[in-house]
C-alpha cells in the first residue's frame, strides 16, 4: 500500500500546480477562481451502444471470426462489401439468393431494419433492429471485420 501512495503523490502535486483552473479575466483576479461549470448528467438510457454491443443480439446464429464459420446463419466476417448470399458453405434461402447486390451500408441497413420485408422468403427469423443508431453502430462494426 505504501508504494501506491507514493505513486499518487506526483499526480496530486501536478493537480495542485494547475492553480485551481480559474482564468484571469482582466483586472485584479488574485485569489479568485471561476465558478465550476457543471454539465447536466446524461441519462443512462441515452448512452450510445457500440456495434459490438449491438452484435450480441446476433451471436446465437452468426460468428465474426476470420475463419468465417457458419452457424445457423452465415459467418459475417468480411460481410461488408461481399455479394449478398455468397458466404462459402452456407445454404441460403431463395429470398436472398434472388436478391442480388452487395452488402453495402444501404442494403445492410434495409435488411437489418426488417429482414423479411427486404428479402421476402428469407430464413432469418429476426424481426429487425428498430433503432437507427444501433443499426449504424452494427454496420460500422461489421465493416471493421476484414
């Protein structure tokens, strides 16, 4: 414990040397500091989710490992920019096979919003992700998996 206390001392001295954070505003301000600004606390519900957090909804069926192992759904490593219905070794529904295109941001967003609406006949039994920010975070996360 004595080592930890000695490690904190330089930090305390550095903070004390800052002078309290007050700014001089003109004439005689010796000994005066500005009132501390307080920001309103952010509501917990408004905390942004990361794409990896959002992906937790998907892990029952999908993997994101470089090996691209398929599960109930296809492996999603490298999905961003890949042709729709093209993961090696996965048997796709006709709904996705006939869709065509690539998994770009717009197609991923539309599919993740309402899979059955975007690709009627899809085997994916997932209602979709209603929150646009969550979809964006998930799409950005998938784009990192190259």
